[in-house]
């Protein structure tokens, strides 16, 4: 949209007609007040602005309006118009941020040419800035180039420089922590602390001490002062992982901090102010939990101003070869081993597995196979020997008629048999946390 600002109705009508004939969308206003109302609401592609809006011919009104417009829309090119043209006024306008300067009456063809030039140059500048921003985006350790993953990264690029709270959803093992780190690393807070908190691993009794800290003597075992996680994250980002595992009483305490950005240390009634950005993650369906009254609705809306959903590994199979190569190279480097290769059949086999444990499960399988086999080239048989799936476990090719829940239940039963009901080993092999494993055991009525 091109915005025309002129107090002369004949000028507004003439310019509107000319620009509409040239296939431009036009909006015309008569005063600085009307102009600023539009500029605050939308970003015009270009602005044609008169220099005078009263009997004075100094151009000061136009310069003042130009400066105000540039505060709100620095990216919109402005072409100044006046019947009282002078070099001094043109210089003033250029110094204040104008793109060009024309005098009345104008030549229609010349004006259209200047508008086209301004729009073309501005579009090139925007494209260069976007390319530069894209080149500077730090996606360390995020491996893959599938469309599903690139869509997630595009969202991160758009929101990382804001202070908006972010909720990252997705199954266990999809890399939610890596996305949270990417949000922090590409934000203005990148040089400040990034504090990770696994809420699923903090008991109700220790929640306040862990999150807000305590003073010596605040309770029986408080033998020294402790700095809480929120204070450690001041000026930076706090990552609240497994937020769906937080019980209702702790949700209330967390909500207050997120709303007011203040907290009280146990044993000290003096409120403390913090400046933090909150990034949360969960594999639970928080909307369903809100309906079931197991998660507070006000907390839900507080943490998910922006929601980023990570696809499961089975939804981005094109990334599996890249991940396999990355995990293998990393393991070889860490253990001083020669580089290993994979047969095409091995890659096809790995791409066909269901991966209920997602990337964690793939990483575990690749590393275990590499270390146990001791071979320079890994084949299908090597991976089958180390895969905890039994022969009857469903793969992509033979899971017809099975639901995802049925596949997941079978995989849990196989892992329990493989590791003799050792839940720590089972959770690690499946790429989930122990609380997440407990929820699945209950969900599928699996008794040990």
C-alpha cells in the first residue's frame, strides 16, 4: 500500500487516480494525525508526503512528520513533496531519512519512475537483510534439511529476537532442548545465562528451594544459602523442560513468577525482580490437561505465546542418513576410532524403523552398533543384532493395521524384556525420561 499525505484534496485525488491506474493500492489522508494512525497500524510500501500542512511554507511540519514516521516505520521509503522547493529543504529531508524529493507540479511519468525505483531498491535491501539474518542464524547441533525441520527453524528465526514466551511441543527424543538452545543463542540474550530445569525431576517439597533459592536456616537441612534457578537465569533465558509433569501446587507458584517477574527466596520475605525469557517444553497434550483440570489454564496461556511443534523422526525420514553420519562421526572422534561407512541396505533399514524414541533412539542404536561391531563398514545385520526390537516388532513395511499406540506398547514390552524390567535402562533405550515412562506404563496398563 502507498500512503499519500497532503492537505490539498485535489492533490490527493490526482495522486490516487494516477497510482491506481499504475496498479498500486493507495490510501490518502489529509493530516499528520491521520497519517500517524495508519503508520502505527500498518507498514506502507512507500509514503508520498507533503511538506506543509498549514499556511507556513517552511517545511518544518513535513520534517517533523517524517521523523515521527521513521521512528515507527524505518523500512518504508518516503518521497517528500512541496510547491516551495529549495536545496536546503531537500537536504533537511534527506538527512531526516527521506528517500527522494519532488516539487509540485510534477511530471506523472517521472513520478511513477521514482516510485518504482524506490520500491525496487527497498525490496533489494530487505532481501539482503533477510539473507544476512539467515546466514547469521546459529543452528548448532540441529541436523537435517527436511521441510518439516526447516519450517520449525524458519519460525525460530522470526521469533528468536523477541522476548515472547515459547512452548516447544513434540514427542520425547525429538530435540526440544536443542530448539530451546537455538532460541537463546539467536536472541539478544545470547551472552547471558541459559538455565535448564527438568521440572519432571524436581519433587514438590524441593520446588521452591530449587527454583527460588533459600537462606541458611530457612528449613532443617538448609545449612547454607542457595541461589535459585530463576536468579541464575536473570537477564537470560530459563528453559522449563517437562513442564507438563509439574503438579498443580507448583504450577501456582510458577505462575506468579512468570506473571510478575518477581519471586521470594525461602527465609527472606523481600521480593526480588528478575528479567528472564521463558522457554518451556513438553511431550504432553497441555490443552487436554487443561480440560481435565490437571494443568492450569492461566499458566498454559502464559507460557505459549508462541508454540513450536517438533515433528517426530518418522515424519522427517530424509534426515535419518544425515543424523546417522553425524552420530557416527562424533562417536569416532570421541573414541579415537577410524571413520566408519554404511551400506545402502543398512541406511534403508535405519530409515524404515518406527523410532518411538525418535532421535535419542537412533543415536543410541548407531553408537551401540558402532562400538560393539568394531567394523569399518556397518551392514544391516550389524544393526539388527543391536536393535532391541524383536523379530516380530512392526517396521514401516509391516505395520499395516497397527495404530501408533499399539506400536509404542509393543516397543515398551520388548524393552522391558530386554532389560529385565530395569526402568532406568528401559527409559534410556527408548529415549524418554523415567516420569514419561511411568505415564506410558499406566496408560497401556503394563504391570511389571
